[in-house]
C-alpha cells in the first residue's frame, strides 16, 4: 500500500490527501492572509516539505477551543468572536507541522515548528477558499476531524505556493 501524504496548494486554497499520485480526499482551506513566506513573524504560510510533528485534540468535541495547544475548557459558540475579538480561533484538532528543509522551513528564523504553524479547525462561519489565516492552514471542523483520523504523526505535508 502506498503511503498517504498531504499536498496544500496556496494558490488553489486546497488541501489534498494523497495516496501516491491519487487524490483520496480534497478539502477547501484558508491559508495566510499575508500570502506565502517562511520568515518568523511574517504571518505567512510556509512552503516546502514538512511533516506532522504532533497530533493534538484526539477525542475532543468539535469546536473545542485551544490556546497554546491546550484545550481551554471552552467550546466555541456564536457570540465568542464578539466576546473575544482579538483571538486567533484554533478549534477542534491541531496537526502541528515541522519543516524538513534546513534554511527554508527548518532552523533559525524560518523554522515552521517554532512558528507554531498548524493545520487546524476554525469557526464554521469562516470562509474557506480565500486566504485569511495568520499563517496556518484552516479547515472546517468536520473536515479537520476526518483528516486527523486518516493520517498519523510523521505524515509528509508539501505546501506549494
């Protein structure tokens, strides 16, 4: 059996779960409002080859709110955005990425893992298919649960931009 891997297209705002060269599942996503880029603090989505360093949130209810990769005990509901206007909503599941290319997305001021770049859920009212994140790859909650259940830690993730 061919190993699963993930391809993210920044121009297409798509995440494809791949088996070899065959698309197994395809999801509409939202990458960085600031576009593609690797520099720490840029709020851009990093390109290149990555792996899923850690999977966080297994078994948590959909819409579980995470801060610093920890569940807060909250479950996102309408009105939270107005109540907490400055939060970057990380919900449901987190697939924490780590770059594999030294000098491009690993080590120094381009380190994807140290930038805390994730594939994660977001409020269901957030638009998919248009760039709007702070650097992460945002997905619908039901879809990030589906992806989370299909891939193990160590899965290869290629981000094209």
